[in-house]
């Protein structure tokens, strides 16, 4: 059996976000559990939205093409 290759940090992050999306919308979870996962998704979205302008600004400064 082939050993499991470690995922890249990006793949791990995207996989975790996908799991949270499933849990936030799963009818198998109660409202509190759904809310917990939705809050984590909302926090990731908020922090990314805040960081994007800084990231884009930095890319403009470091663009040597």
C-alpha cells in the first residue's frame, strides 16, 4: 500500500473549508453546530476580505514583469 503523501498547506486549508461548508449546511447537525461552522466560515471570509487590499497593494509594488 502506498503511503499517504502530505497535502500542501493550501490543499489542507481548502479541504478544511470544504468540510466546514458541509457541516454548516448538513441537516444531520443541530442549529448550534451549523452556527458554529458558519461562524468559522464567516471569520475566514472576513479576514480574507480585510487582507486582500493589502495583498493586492503589495503585488503592485513587487511586480517586476
